[in-house]
C-alpha cells in the first residue's frame, strides 16, 4: 500500500452532504432541556422566540439520523473545507511510539477554529427564515469571529457582546470581528436593560460570560427579525460539528485506517462531540465495539472529572433553559490565571449522557503540562496550537506513550481544533516561566455546587 | 467537465520533486553580483564564508534548469504543502466580472507565509554541511518565524536580529519565534561590534533592517559552524520559491486552465518570482507567448515603478555584495506610516532584469486602497490577508474589473502570500479611519538615489 500522506484532503465530491445526528442512535436519549419558568421539557414554541425555527427544530430532534446540509451551507463549507486529516509522523518519531497518530486540523480558516462549522449553519438558517440580524456573546473571541465571518458571508447584521475584560485585553481579536462588520460591544453595556442594571451596581466590572449572554438574549428578543445564537453545548451545534467526524471517518476509510482511540478537548463539548459522532455510531451499533473515547479537560475547570450530573442553567445569569449535564454549578468561577478557553462550567448534554453511561472516558491536566505538549507539538508538526487544542495533544501524547510501554501499535485520532495566534500572551507567560497551575479545592467546587438549582 | 472546486489540492505524489531555475531559460542573464571590495563578479569563494556551500552554488548557477529537491526537504514540504489553488467564486460574483480568478494561498502554515519554502531549504543545506547554527535578521517577523520553524525542525540553533522597534512593538511575533527556540535579539545589540558601535553613537535608536543585517552577518562570520541566511531578493530564494509556481502550474493543468495574467505583490520579489517562474518559462520558450505578468508594489516604496536600474547594495549598511536591480537607493527610507512589509529599497535581480526587458509590468497602489481590497476579500473569501498579499488582491480585482468592462473572460492567477493575524494594528488603523497614504515626492526619491554607489 502507498505510504499514508502527511496531509490528506478529501475532494469536493467526497465531502459529506448530510450531518449525522448521534442522538438517533443513542440507547437512551439525553435528558430534555427544561423551561426555567415551568421546569417542564421545553417545546419548540418555547425556543423559537430566541432561536431560528429550523435550529429550534434541530435542537429537539432526537430521531432523524441524517439531516441534509443545505446547498448554500455546503457551498460555504467548500471555501474552507475539507480540513486536512494529518498523520503526525514527526511527533510519532520524537515520542518513539509504535502508535499511529492522526489529527483532524480545523484551524486553517480565519476564525482559527472549528467554530465556523456551526456559525455558517446558524447564520444560513437565520437568513433563510428572513431574519436580518443575530446576536451572540463571546469571551476569548473565537466564536464571535466565526459568526462575524458567517454573517458577513450571508449578509446579516451581527451584535457581539464581548466580555469587557476581553474587549480591552484583546483589541486584535475585536478588530478581526470588525473586519467582518461584526458590531462588537463591551459587556456590560448601556445598550440593554440588564447591562444598564449591572453597570449601575458595578460601574467598574470587567464583565462575565453570563452577563454577556443575558445582554445578547435581551437584545435578540427586543430587536425585530433578530435571534440569538450560541457556539457550543447545544444539540444543534454538535449536529453541525458532526462534519468534523464524518470527514475524518471517510478519510480514514479511504486510507484503510480506523481509530482505536478518539481524543478531543472538552469545554462545552462541541468539538469532541462532532469528531466522535460517526465513530460512536459504529460503537453503538456494534460494528466497532472496542473504540475508546477520551475527553480532555483542564484541571482548573474539571466538569466531567469532578463535576456533578445534574440539571443546571447554561449561563451564570440563570435565564436560559436548564440542561442535565456534568456541571461545576453555574456559579463556578474558574481561576483567572487559566489560559485556555475551556472554562465553561457545564458540558453538552449529549456528551454528558454518553459519559454518564460509560461510553466516554475523561482526563484532566494542569495548564503548564498542556503548554509543554503544545510547544513540543509546534516544533515537530509546525503548527502552533490553541491552548484548548493542546489539551487533546497532551491526551494523544500520553496515549502514544502508553503504547510505547506496551508495544501496542494503536491508531490514535485527535481533534486539533484551532491555532494559537491570538493566544501569544499565554505562550509568553509559559516561555518566561511565569505560568502557574491551579486546581480547585473541594471547597472551591462546593461553592460552585451550592449554586446548582434544586430540581432533581 | 466537473465544476472546478473552490480549493484544489495536489496529492503528495503530484508534488514537484525539482525546483525550476528560471535563469536557465532567460534570453539574457541578470547581471552578476559584485564583490563590494573588488567590484568584480562574486565567486563561490567570496560567498562561502557567509552562505552555505550548496546555497552559494545555487546563487551563482544560471544554467541548471531543474534542481532536485533533497528528500529531507520534500518531507518537510509535505507537512504544510501542497498549498491550495483556490477559485475565488465569491469574489468574482461580488465584482460581477466574467473573469475567472484563481489564487495560490501560501498562508496555511504557522509562519503565515510563503517564506517557509526557502527557510526549509536553507536550514536543510546548513544541517547537511554539518553547521550547527544560523543567523538572520527580521523586520516584521515573518521571515524570522519561518526560519525558526525550519531550524527547530532540523535541530539548528538560530539567532534572529530583530529590528528593535519591531521587537518592542510586536512581542507576539517574537514569542512565536521563541516557541520554536529562535533566540531573538533586539537590534542594535551589544552582542556584536557593529551593534555596540551604533549603540554608542545612538543609544536610543529603534534600529533598522540594515543594522540588523550587519549584526547578523558579523555574528555568522565570527561564530564557528555558523552561516547567515536571507529570506528574499537572492537567486537561491527565487529558486526555492519556484515550488509555488510549479504547484500552481500543475494544478491548473489538471483543471484544464492556464492564466492569461499572473499577479503578485513585490517587495524583494521572492513570492512573485516563485509564482511566475514556470509560466514565464512557457512565455520565454514560445509555448504561451501572450501571458502577462504584473508586479504590484506600494506607492510608498515604488522600486519598480519609480526606481532606477542600477548596481546597489542589498543592505543599508553597505556590507553586502552589489546587485544590479531596480532600486530606490540603499539610503531610501520608506515612510514609517506604511503598514505593509514591502518596504525594501531594491528588487530581486532576476525580477529586475525581466522587468527591464519588458516581460513584466508593474503597478503601485496607496495603502488605503490596498486595505479596501483586503477587507472586501476577507468578507467574500473568508481569509484575512496580510497587507503585503493584499497588494496582489488589489491588482487582481482591478484586472477583473477591466474584464467586466471589456467583457473578456480572462483567467487571472494571483499569489496570496500570507495571513494578516499579526497585522491587526494596521487593520485597526484602517477601520478607525486613521490610516493615511504616503507617496514619496521626487525630492524624497532623489535623496535615495543620491545614496547609490557610483559604479555604472
């Protein structure tokens, strides 16, 4: 057989034309979202004032196995997809492992990450419904950038509520969104009632993601022909991100490969959920029962490894529906010294259910270890990874080192979600030896758990 | 015929295994470099104290048409190549042009530009010769980043003299080099005699590229097993960059296409020289006599459009060999308000000769026009271009608009050399309406010409 290439690209004809909806093959469905007012399962009618109709439908659809990707979305995917399936020959050699390491690299687009896959879909459905604008929130800025690109492409206005601290510290991220005509508003702002209220109470606050979500939702519901969109956690987002896994599955099939273990970083779960979906399908239907799945999370924000499986709000402002998920409590505040973007208190309900049912493993690492892996990876594979993505790298390296010890020639597949060009401040801290680790104490976690709603 | 894809990638087997040396097909050779001490054509012996032996040989070789790419270089190329040949369907639609616009995108690697193509080659030859370290200078930082990556890969030490102003203003660029173990030294520094001398005279200077070159050359010649390398202008660099053109040529052949016009930005000439080489070959041998070639340069640093064809130093410090080239004079200082990285006073001798003999056209644009084009391109093609690359975009847009007027269905190919992630300061200036243009007066130019050595 010909040597497997360093970079393998599907042709346009080979690109997936349908997303895969993993829920349709799960033995048990994830628990439904609850309406925060009634504590009853949300209906489509509950969701459509905030989300587009089609997206609300996808959010609640646990049955349709494959969903056609609309032509217009396929066309935009073709501008930056397929992403390459990469064989990490140099990393393998450096580690001296018999394992074969593959990674699916989602960073070769201007948003710098996989987030664009769902942004394109959400912007398209908004356009299709005749809406004229969207709102969202962004912390580090990757999601806001992806959505700005998608809205520019489909001709939608966009208001991005950017956590004020990030807005001030990351002017370059903000500028990228502005290139794509995204209106970036530091949150809290005086453009919303909730923002004004917070500003009145704490004029000097640097904001929070919870506050930014509240502002974005208020703005969406009060603006004609406008809806709110979210970049992770939701079922619809995992559906769109299945493109990552479907491309990987197809590429490996062509190369005559299949992963023994699939690894991804896990913040809200959108990347790993997308990457693993067709491989989990094969596990669930018994055709590939032995595949392992590993979620890698930061020790500073360990929702799977140390969280509780419980109903919780998706935001710190407690205005969203409740999801049953692994969570540290919507009041949990990750340490500010944490460099990565995986600082979400919860986890996708789909991923949470699979983890709870024993289909997925989870590990956590401290951030200095993550940056050790990131720098090693950059040198051998010449890609500067995002700190989030480096969690998956670290997970893959450790699996490969286990193979070195056992002599097993396992096939490892991990998701390299994005690039670190806008994370150089964290890299500098690491290079200068100033980066510290933080592991929440049991007391820290208890304070988060105390914020959980009393429902179960 | 099947629709041409948005992104077309050659397979690994289709990648070029030889570079193409355009000099071998030129009717007249570019004038030789002159030894600055003797004013006689430089010999290989003149060059080897500064350059690796193999690279000195390539610099002087006007005869060998195709040069094998060593296996080890091919292997590293495969980590980030092929670069995609992209069809700008969305830009075409937005312009309403009948023209077909293609671009070869070299930005999908961590160095963010085509510079890596020559950095890999130069680092490999150094390693092969048994050298242990290299030195270079960098202004904006792209070349330094590319060389850091290549040196990390081949296990060479690297000292990068970075113009002090850039070093202080661009800590993130510096950090990327440091991730790849590049030692970045603000220039002028007290690590060299020439640096000490300059610091004694001007303790507060922010440095210059000329000074950084002088320091890098001194450091290379005084360090055992060390050589100096340069990222543009030189014949050897254009040879390595022919990979861009060869891949483009092959991809277009497979797609059944051939460009009517080939467009590139031109600073030192490495990108355009590499892109055009096989198409210029076809023009020179008469098989494709009608192809046009357009160099696009900034109005603020117009070496082709307003410079003189004369012998000049390659550096402002006047320590390098003299090259016959289009030049503004080695004493020409481009305006500091110029955002792009095309601020070199001269131009590759090969490109200069082709321009002088009428094979290449040149145009220049003011930078606000360049950023208009950059932002438009980003929105339709979802790639945030480097300001340098945006010169080629602007050239291509104007050619496409001419086609719109004439109704001609021309095929346009341009080089998209890199991404603008580290140029957000310039984008912010533009977005905030603070960017200004600068066109040197005839008096400004005359001051530069006055610095030309009296030789011809």
